[in-house]
C-alpha cells in the first residue's frame, strides 16, 4: 500500500489558480481510475478533475470556495502498490455543467424548547395584562386555552405567538404578516457567483463607463417580426426581437470599428475585430453568463435565432463549454418584459461596448401633427470612455436606431 498525492493540474491559458467549487468524494470513499474527484472553476468554466489511480481517499486538500494554486495538493489517495510519491497531475476534463454543485442546504435550526409553562385550569379568569387581553381579543384567541409562561401562569405576548404557531389559521396568518423577524443567514459567495462578482467589480473599477440612452420606434420592426414568424414559423426558428437587434449591430459596426473591439489596458492595445462575436447576456440559476454567438456577421436571422436559443439553453442547463463562454467582441443584454425604461449595463471586459435592450411599451407619439400609438423601446448602451468618445457612441446608436426603425434596411447590402 502507498499514498498517492494528486495535485491541482495546469489547466492552461496562463491560469495560476482555480476555485474549488465541489467535492465529488469524501475521506473513506473508494474511487476508481478516471472517477471524477472534484470540480474546480477557472475564470471561464468549470473543469472536472479525474483520478489517475484507484484507491481509498485519505484526505482532501481544500474546502469548497477555496482558491487553490496550480500544483497545490488537491487530494491524497491510499493506493495498493503505491510508491508514496505524487504522480503527475491528472488531465482535467471540461465539466458538462458550468454551474457548481449547490451548497448543501443549512440544517434546520433546532426548535427552541419553550420555557416551562403552567397550564391554566379550564375555569377561572386567566392572568394577563390589558395589552395581552386586547391583542388576544383582536386575534380571536380564547385565553382559557393558552398556557402562560409568566409568573404564576401569567400569559405573555410570547405565549400568544406560540399559540398561533401551534394553532395555524386565518388569525395566525394575519399575525405572521406583522411578526417581527430577527433571523439572518450568511451565504458564502462561491463558484459562478464569485466569478461574476469579481468580474463586475473589476469592470467597474477599471473601466470609466458612460451610458447613452435612446428611444426607438419599433412598431414596424414588430410588425415585420410577426409576419416573418407567421410565414416561416413552422419551418424555421421562431424569431424574437434579439436576432433583429443582432443584425442591426452587425450592419452598424463596420462604420465604427472602435466599438467592435477588445481593449488590453495593461498592454495599452485596442484590437479591432472584423468578426462580430456577440455576447448574449443570459440569466441562469447560477447567475449571469454570457455565451457567445460567433460570427454573427455570417448568419441570417433564423440562424442567429436558432443559435441564440441553443446557447441560452446550454448556459441555463450548465452545459456551456469554455469556448462558448469566451471570445465575444461586443455584448447585448436584455431583461425582456422586465427591461424597465432605462438601465446602465456594465461592460463585459475586455470589450468596450454593451447594448442594453429595455422593454417595449405602447406610447403616445406625435406623428405628422397627430398623436398616435406607437411601440417604443429604449436602448441603453454603455461604452468604455477610454477608447470610445461620446460622439462616436452616439453615432453608433443612431445608426442602429435607423436600421431598426426602417427594418427593410436590415436586408439591404
């Protein structure tokens, strides 16, 4: 028998440390060769760490949520015929799920035993203060039925609370709405949520944001979308508004190459991209993820719609790969019907622009001297002021607006 030490492997991409997000085994467990031992997270994805040997787990090298350096001891396994040395780190495998295993639910707090109470006789007037009697009458509680915990069986407000808990009903529900709450819960920020927090914090600290909001009349765009779905809905992917906005961005950015770009602020280099790789901000159970619609410039509306739907499903199911979550050159974020009137989206660094889509609302608009109802929507777009000037940003948004307000232009070269 011997001890085999498995170390945190070098996952590549210059990553010096990873976050331990889940253990798949515990001390005392027997493991087989290639069995997954743990999930670790890089900046981009969750990676599974398999065991290169079979044996029995002796000790774990870290706790969930801990940052571990590449080369640090991850786990020790007792193996038969081992040489008591640490072998080469195992080859990591991209996890099928980008979402860390959920932390175990906290054990329910033990029920606090009430103080010893003196039961009141079924006859005779119970002892209670006028305030307690008034509250009991308001709640419809018969004080004859309430055990008192005060001196000589005196009924206290706490006794009424305990009675309501034991005897749920309309009165209990009413009281519960106004019951004082003093509970609190400490929730460790780990896994995907920690990465999101770090990236958002870094983006706001390092990037001087400015947000430009413009109102857009999408009445004709929505009519076109409805007609396209009516004509092609059974044969092709269903069109939401998003593929149309992607198409408008694709057509606008060639005139504004400074916006479809990534900025390396440490090297002081702005890389302009001909390809338009659109990050689609997607809400998942684990937090916000940004899967990437690659080469949007080479896709028609239905191809974009199908790929956006596939990426969103993969992200929400935790199946998005590292490649699908990296490499975007400009991002779009939308909360759909919850999109509000305006927003201030945070740039997905190292990009320099993000287009925020607010909700569509029917509003009165002056048109040809008359007030008419039009479907209106705001775009709230944020830019990196280090490399994008205000006028350039405004011109870009106005170009997108012109395309969306006259949707025939989306199909004209």
